[in-house]
């Protein structure tokens, strides 16, 4: 799935996009979070994508969260 997401400093200021497009991962994730089905996303918003592209966006976000270090501070 990782080959479906690219980061290029010259495309959308280096934000991750679906490979071969200028479609930011965030835009796809926003549609998913709104409850749109994959079919609706493909038909109404991004007909050039495939279901695996949407899945790759979700996996990318999961990978970012998994790699993130979370620091919890103690209340004063």
C-alpha cells in the first residue's frame, strides 16, 4: 500500500498525496470521516482513484499514528 502514497515537496507543499495524482491523503480521509462510502467517494469526488487508493490513505494515517511518539505531561 505504501507505493500508493507519495510525498513530494513540489506537490501540495509536501503533503502526502495519492501517487500519480495531486489528491491529498487528508482530503480523502475527510470524506471517509464524513461517513461517505468508498463507492460514493469514487463516483462523486475522485473517479480517478481506486478502492485500494482509499485504503492506502487510511493505512498511511494509521502508520503515522503508530510511529508518533506521544508525550504525556504530569499536571502541575
